[in-house]
């Protein structure tokens, strides 16, 4: 957000913080992330406020791309390009500056591993429920999960991870809530203090002195 280009490590929380509406107001059924109550009131509101000061000082204020596309039936690499593109619904911003966001569909697509990785990266994200893609994807959590990317077929539609493991999309209405996993980028002045990165010996981060 300061105008400089840099490398930042992206962290995606392993556990969901719960189920939330995209917008808590029935009068605002827009997929515009900049106006979503999930953004303004939950993630960058209550959730951020409850972090301790050590955690807050590690989070970078960055520019997030809000490009969309009109179908989930395409490759992860194509999703990645479109997410950073300029195709949006009329009047929508293509960028947002902030601290806490959501994963992109391409984050989920690229997270597949194992011996099916090559096969899955050649498959469309709308078909990740087959070929053992979702069972080898560390971001799959078995539930409906919001992503940051709008579907440009309608200004009330956004992509989400389906419980079956495929990327799907649906209308934003106040009666629908999905799981939320906060996503942040670390400041460039963060260093590794200890840990090997395993579940029993996690990485411990600290601010460089």
C-alpha cells in the first residue's frame, strides 16, 4: 500500500473462525468485497481488533486484486490470471487495500499435492471433487468456504469452495453463511525465531530488531 513492490509471505489460517454472512444486511446483497460486512465488520473489524499488538504489527497493509470471471470451469492458472485482471461488474473496484482478506480460488487450486498434483492442475477447479484433487488439497476443510473472487455473471454472485471439494459460485443473500479463514501477508521485517514447521513444532515468528 506504500507504493513499493515487495515479497510477502501469505498466511491462511488453518481453522475457520466460524460461519459468517457475506453481508449481514438484506439491503446490501452485493458481492463487492469493499462494502461487505464480512470485510468491514468481521475480519477487519472485530477479528482484527481482538488480535494482540504483537500480531497486529506483523500484518502488512497490502493491495488485493478483485478481478473476477464468469465460470468455475477453468484451470487454476487461468483463475490466477483473472483474479489479478480487470474484469469486474460495472462500477466495481479492481483493487482493495487492507490487512485481512480471504483466499482466492487459485490458492485452493495450487494447494493440491501428492501424486495427483500434475493431473489436478490440468483439471478445472469446478471438477476438483473428482480425481482425488480435494482429498490431496490442504486447504479443503469439508465445508462451504468463502473466497475473495466475484463471479461476473451477476453482481450478487461470488465464488466459494463447495463441501464436495469443487469451486462453485452462488448468490450473496443475507440467509447464507459460509466458513471463514482469514488470510494475511506478513510484513517484510518478520523473521523466523524457532520451530521446524511441523504441527508439534510450529514456526515461531518475531519482528526483526
